[in-house]
C-alpha cells in the first residue's frame, strides 16, 4: 500500500486541569498568567494514532495543522519532536474571536490547500470542552466523521477500520477515506519526544519567529528547508472574512461570570472518633441517613 | 414554524433519559415563548414509540423509521435533521450531550451555519441589547455553561442565526411527566426520499453495548472521591463506606483521569449531575467542574486534609483529616448508631 498523508489538527490550550491555589486570585477569579500553554491532551492522543499509521504504512507522512497566535508554533515543534514530518500555523488577526463554527470554517479552508488522506484531531480541547470543531470541519469538507475513536485498526483498500469508545460500549466501523477522525483520551498516550527529532527540529521556526534572528542564523536556516514552519493567513487559504472572527461567529458571549465560591459556614470537625460519632448521630437524627 | 425541537435519541430501543429531560425543559420553554414543542426521533421499528414521548408534553412527533437506521449513523441522521429543520425553521433545537448528540449536533449546526453551545447547565429565555449595532433582541435562549475548565460561567446567545442550538448532559435537567394522557400529533418522515446511498458509506462492523452497570444518579447517598484519595486501593475504603451507608461511589474528573475508578462514576460538568440526600466528598478540592454536578445535594460533608479547600465553602460539615483515617471511623460510628 502507498503511504498515507495524514493531517493532525492540534490546539494550544491553557492547562485548565491544573488550576491550583496560585491559579485563583484572591477575588476568586482565574489568574490566566499562572496557567501554562500546552498541547491539548486529546490532540496528543490523535498524534499518536497518526504516528502509528506512519509506522505501519511506510512512506506515510504526518502534518500538524494548528490555528492560533504566533506562539502556537510551539505546538508544531512539539509534534515534530514526537515524529511529525512538518507543520502549518494558521494565524491571522481576522481569526480572533472565532467560535467553533468560524474556527472550523478557517481550518477547513486551510485543509483544502493541503494534500490529505486522513484528518485526525483530538475529540475536544480542554479550554472549551465542546467537541464541535472535528465534526464541523468534516461537514465543511463533505467528509464522513468518526468521533470517539480509541484506535485506528487498519487501512485497507481506501477504507479505514476504527474502534470507537462510546458511553456505553465499543463500536467498530469502516469508513472510506478521506475522512475526519476524532480521538478520545482513552486511546493510547502519545509517545514521548524523540532525542534525535528534538535535535533536528529545535530550530524549526515560522517566518515571524525568524524576524528576530541574526543574518547568519537566517542563512543557516535557509539551507535547511525542513526547519521552516509554514504560516498560513486568511489570504493564503482564501477564506471569506465574513465567516471568520466575531462577525462570522453565530454564538456570542453575552456575559462571563467569574466563579467565586459563595462562602457558607461549614461546621468544622476534626477526624477524632468522638467527632465522627457526633456527626453520625446528627445524620441519623435529621433523617439524612436511616429511615 | 419557529417552534422548539428536541432530538430524541434511543438507548437500546427505549427513549433515552436525557431526551425525556430535554422534553421536560423544552415544554416549559415552549410555554414561556408561547410556541409549540416538537420532537424528532430516528430509528428502526419505531411503531408505538410515541407512547414513550407524548406524556412529556410534546405537540408533534416526527418519526423517521427505516431498517437502515437501527443504529446511529452520523450522515443519514444529519441529512434527515437538516432537511426537517430547513422545512420547519425551529427557533431552538436541543440535543442530549451524549456520544450521539455530541456527534450529531455540531454536524447539523455546521450544515445550517448556526450556533451551537455544548454542555449547557442552564437554559433561560431572556433579552439582549447589542449597543454597538443598536439592536434589541427579545426571547433569546441564554445558553449557560461553565467554560475555561469550569472557572467561569458563560452565558452564550445566538442573536441572529436559527435554530439556537444547545446540548445538555444527562441528569442536568429534571425529567417530569407533563400529562400522562397527553396526545401528540405524529408525522411520518419519508426516509427514502431524503437519504441517499452516499449517507451510508460508513458501516458498523461490530457493536458491543454494555448494560448500564452503575447509575449513581439514583442513589440517595454518594461517597465521592477525588485525586486526593491517592490510589485505587484507597478508593476501596470509599466503596466500604458506600456499602455500609447503602450508597454508591462517585468521583471527580481528576480521580477518573488518574484511573482510580470508572468514568461512569464521574460527577460534574463532564460526568453526571447528582442530587442525593447526602454527598460525602473525600479528597475533592472542589473545582467548579465538579461542584456543578453535586452542589444541589441536600447535605454535603467534605473530608479533606486542607481546611481551606474550596469544597468546604459549599459543605455543611467539613472534616479536616486524612480520608484513609476518617472513613473507618465513620463506619464505626455509623455501626454504633444503627444498632
């Protein structure tokens, strides 16, 4: 079988899972600066599935596509360190404020500019938990979607066999390619960075990042075309700005309420047996427990 | 036209609880908006299915019955819903935030170029003033959900696009009969006229659905553990306490992600919402994602080594101590009192 061209959709997200004490300000609001930017966890599961296809079918390539501000190039580099072949950063001020529909429109425009057999993404990103962009990209490209994938079993004769992990069980489906696959956290973890790739790609940079480099650096960089992370703008992907950003987003955020824990007086108890006996007595007396 | 639609999904031949909960919510929204509530259900061998749906007060039930639609498939389901919504122009469309609803709703929203809000925890009708555009909107659907890892609560609106679409997780809304004798109008969808062979390119090769083993929502006592419980072995102590108290074991997302317990037990924004008589939170710090799923418990007891843990702000009793030490003492105390 010929090699497959795989695009992995990855997003840089604030690490909302580790909202510790320092991540909350005294007024109970989020201290965003205290949250590190990371490769969205389920997108790493997606990358691993792509790399496994590449391992199984020699000649396959894995391309990372991410959308975000300039610093999101870090996601492409992280992908390269783990075995991806190249990557694109879809970046433009016109994308700012995009909801899932506008985001999926932008991503679908970018994908149309690329060559692909399979598109793989994480099921959802931890900053929004919507799980909408994968299916919306699939619809915009007119491709079938296989969500909740746990493993890609094999590719045979232009069909791909995928095991899905659903709320209540598992389902194995066969889909024609090209298709869009979204991968669950229950799929195998992504392999770690490879030391060889880390050395090879640590200087991989976008044009914007290269602007602050010296001339000598640029010369060396030019001799190594694999170090170029391509940037794509609205113009590059020929997207209609009316469908992007705030104006292209049907959903609007009407209001945001920072979650401030409403103080209530909990009766504090020690872990002594005496306190436990008293507590159980209370629960029985007020019928929380027992009849 | 311009009614509220609820997509009814099937759970092994029965209408799923999440859909009935949405019908209950949809009925009250429809009353407020003075419009009708309509339902669409897609599957195979659906004769008589309306009897399960009508008591929840829907005015019309659209039924798409075809042997090829026995199991959920993204493409034909999308085609049928998009076709129906284009004809009926609903103002609001609600889907369960299940593995079916979360696959189907975004595809439909993309095809209709309409906005969708995932995992809403509250749906309210309200007005909106767009000062920049100088426009006023009445009777919009406020789609309220936690965001940013649950650290903020966002109210989302779709001012200009219809339908206003939202998904809601099972257990978030209450399921209540509208009228046991309510009759709904039934409309049969001619499936073969709408779907094409191209909608069936994805095939299901194998399917293993497990009976729902754990359903902690029905339990009046929930002993729930967080990352602070520390290990799978320590979780056994929670099971011991739950058994003694006749309850079930729940968990926070962190505990599920750490592999301490099964996802079916997860309480919170991305798990189930519970309202037991007693909720014992063990080693749970109390992030909003979690508390959103349990704060309506009648009584909350927290066990935490950290007296300033956020969970203590909503707890009735805060036991400051180690879960491993406290639980055996609680069991001993219960046994003493119940003698």
